[in-house]
C-alpha cells in the first residue's frame, strides 16, 4: 500500500446492510440500485487517502468515528492509523438511537 494510504475494510454488518439496501432498491429499479452500490463502494474506497473528510457522527461525538452521506444513506466509518473500517450503512432518516441499540444487541457487533 502506498505511503499515506489506509486499507479500507467493511464489517460484515455494514456489507450486509449495503446488500439489503441494493436489493430493496432493485425491486423498483436495477439501474438506481447499481448507482447506489457504485457510489457507496467508490465513497468507501476513497477513504484510503481522505478518511478525515467526513464529519464526526453528531450523535456520538467520537473523533475517530465519522460519516459521509451517499444519496440518502449514512456511511459510518472508524478511522484508525493503518485502516478505515466501514461499520455501518443506514438510511439517513432512520432514528439513530434505536438503530444503535439494535446493533449493540447483536453478538459480535462492537464497532459502535
């Protein structure tokens, strides 16, 4: 990996959430689903160099946990010295506190 670049890793739960979103959108439009998928993957991929550009997640106020919007969805990621870990992909209108509580109750989901 080139100097100044970080590995970008998706957690299993974030990957599953993206898959769910794409599957749902594809029911109405395969083209729209593809646009969302490509935009999410491209946005995440760009974090290898520009991880700090996202805003700090306002509900948590942790400097290492940031987010970028991809269409109507929030791409949440944790910035580490050697890597960026995509921890969530969720609709921006979703109640964050409820969603977070659901996530924390799942075994092995300790990223948030």
